[in-house]
C-alpha cells in the first residue's frame, strides 16, 4: 500500500513534525514499506481471535490512593526553557 | 413548522480521590501552581503510570448507581493531540473497553413527570492542566502560563444517548447526575470550581422526523443555568438557519454567557483526528465479580429510593420528596428536623419555604445554614404546642438566622410568647369593643350571614393591640361570645 503525499503531509501536521519537500517522497516510500508489512498481517485470518490490548498476558496492578509525591517544583521549573511565578511559559495559545 | 430539539450530554466529573489517576501527587484544590505536578504528571522520560484503585472503586460505584453494566475488564487508550496543558501529547482515557457500559436513569421534571435517559457508557480518564492567558504577568511578554496541578486528576466522563428533548430535560439529567455522584461521595460536584463540567451535543429536526439532524457540540458549560440557556440559544440559532434554507455545520462551539450566544471554535476543527490506540504502559484492568458485588452492597441509599421512603415514611408529597432528596445533606437535615419535632409536613414546608429562601438569598448551601436542623425542630415544636403562632414563628426564624440563639431563647428574650390567658384576652376584646362603637352598631344591624366577615375588623384590632401574640382561636371564640351578647 502506497502512501500519497497528502497523507504524509497530514500525518506530519498531526505529529507536529516538519518534513521538507525534498524528503517527502522518501518518507512516503518508507511509510509504504511499513504498510506492506501491515498488509501481510492483514492477510492472516483472525477470526475468533480477541483483539489484544497488550502483548503481556497480565493484569494491571492498582495502587492505593495515597499521596506519595512531594513538591519538586523548583527542580522541574529549571528544566523548562522559560518559567515565571511558578508557571511554565509557552507561546500564547488561545481558542 | 414544529421543531424538536435533540440533546445528548457528556458530563465530566472530577473524582475526589486524594491522589491522581496515575501518580501519587496530591489533587488538593487551590495549591500554588505546579506544586502538585510530579514527574509522571509532567511526562518525564522513564516514568510509568500506575492506576489508582480508589478511582476504579468510584467509577464502579457510579456504574452500579446508574444500573449499568460494569466493565470487569477495561483498557486504557491514548488520545493523541497537542496542547500546552497536556505534557504527554496524549490523554490517557478509555474508548473500546470502558469501565462502565450501557445503563439508564430516571429524571424528574418540574411538571411532576418522569423520563428515562439511557447512558451510552462512562469511562475513566485523566484531566489536563490549566492554561492562564490573562494578564497574570507583570512583564508584558504576552506568553501563556501553564499550571499542571490539575494534570492527571481522575475524571469520569459520562456519555448519555441523545435522549433529551428540551433544555429543561438536560438540566434535570445533569441535576440527577450531580445528586448521584454527591450521594455516593465520589465527587463534590461543584460546578463553579470545575469539579463537574458539561458538553452538550445539540441538534434539531422537524417533529416526527426519525433521522437526527447535524449536531454541534457546545463546550464547557459550567452551571446548571448556563446549560439551559446555552442549549436554548443554540437550538434557536440552528432553527433560524434551517428555516432560512441553510444547513448546519458539524462543529464545536463555545457558549458566551455574557452575550448569551454560541460561537464557533475553529481551531478545534483541524486536529480532530485523535489516533486512539491501546496504551502500551498500562495493562488491562480486571475486576472480580466478588469485588463488584461487594461494592454493590456498599451502595448508600440513592436519591430515588430515599424519595420513595420519605413519601412512605413521612407521608410527603412526591414534589416535596423530590425537592428534599436532590442533595443528601438536605435529606439528612429534613430527617433530623422531622424526627426531632414529629411534624414532617411542617418540617418540609419550612424547609422548602423560609429556609430555602434564606439559603438562596445568602447564597449558602444547606451545610452552611445559619439555622441548624435542631433549631428548626425547636421552632416547629413551639408552633405545635401553641406557644407561638405561625406568623410570629417567621419572626423567630429570622432572629435565629441572625444568630440570636434557639427558638426558646428568642421567644423569651423578645417576649413573643402567645397570650392564651383568657382574662387577658377578654380584657383586650372589651377594650376594642368599647373603642369601636360605630363598628359594633354595624355588626348589630347586619344580616347574620354577613356578621362572621365583619368580625375581621375586631380581630385585626385585637391582634394589633397584642402585637400579634394573642392566640387567634381564643380571640375568635371570646369575641363572638361578647359581640353576640350585645345583639
């Protein structure tokens, strides 16, 4: 299954990845190769097989509802490019 | 043309767990920004989520209260989108295998009718953080501030079928959800603090048409009143467009309460492709039959059952019973008053009348009432034993509301005790008759049929003389005897 340019552009937009016009054909071909593997999987009959949510055949362990974390704000804020008054700063985004 | 409005609601309820859905960070409201956002909430590399057992317990309790199927196996998925208040780039939520499956609840409308609304499903998910756009910074750099304290707080999203046909039905449904989650104690349900948020899917169609019209989604309507207004104004907008021959665009719209209008949120349209897939960091959660049955046994008495019991045990009307059971605290208050004074009907009347008016005026919840249940019961006891009349009781109630103490203290201090002393009342009757020669003549000359009505003047004068404290039954009896003796 080939992937057309438009689909690649849309995927790039959704994933917030910049793909230059020079590389778009190459990306499209490589994605197509991945999808060929998917085509092989699609060809296998899965009738009667329940969809798998996780490769491990295990059940999730839950934790008790307790506060175990302490305030490490100052450490975390230092990792951010910009912060002020205890807030992480980002370019303005408004709906 | 007659139009029908079709409404489905998505209600987000914040669960009142101590810690977050996938981390041990505190969920306490009102903390300084980012002091309750840990490495997991911030999506630091190498961290792994571990689900909170209490969030599952809350969700299952909710499902049981909604007569719904319980997803004994549920799976978390990733809903992918980019927004600054979502550090991971996806929200961990449930889609194909949610914790609560189809169910139904009965809603009660103001005209006394009831209706069943079907639940599509309810799922567990994490909340996002908050973006602060307003001028929170002194330096005018024009950037947005992000507070991630709320990120990872557990929510249940409750999705109804499109079963509601008016804004009033939508409000009744929302109130029912509110009362169920607060009865269960799984959320404080406070809409003003965002503990309960509502999105409404609204469409219109010609009456009799089976096919649903194109819907719009109204985002984040944060009070019962706004839900009603937003739905009404959006339905009107759609009807206007259709009647002018236009068509509805499926989109997300925001309700502007100040302008009472809805407007398009264009930015949300582009990225409406969430590419859900099962979260590889989390295994399926499997709950045993025993666990679910144990929770079923722990369910408290729910609003409908409580209303039925109040009708039965206290002989309340359906209307009063519904009104008094909307909130658990109100129902508890009522039962305390009714048991302490033995006058259920009077207790209900005072609560839906004077007390409701007082709380409304002061914008207080029943828990903050300045008049306690014990105080109200004390007041009703004094009406019951004729110490005071109902009219004087209102004065005493106001005094109790102002913190002047319990009913007996107020009655004593203000000297409001009803006068039931025959001698004293006879004296007042004599005085009024003596001072009202003209009215007495009229009374004497009137038809017998008209006389009872004419007594009103005398009763009024005597009441005035006694400052409202004379026992009305005794005045009537003594006055009639004295007037008739003059015939």
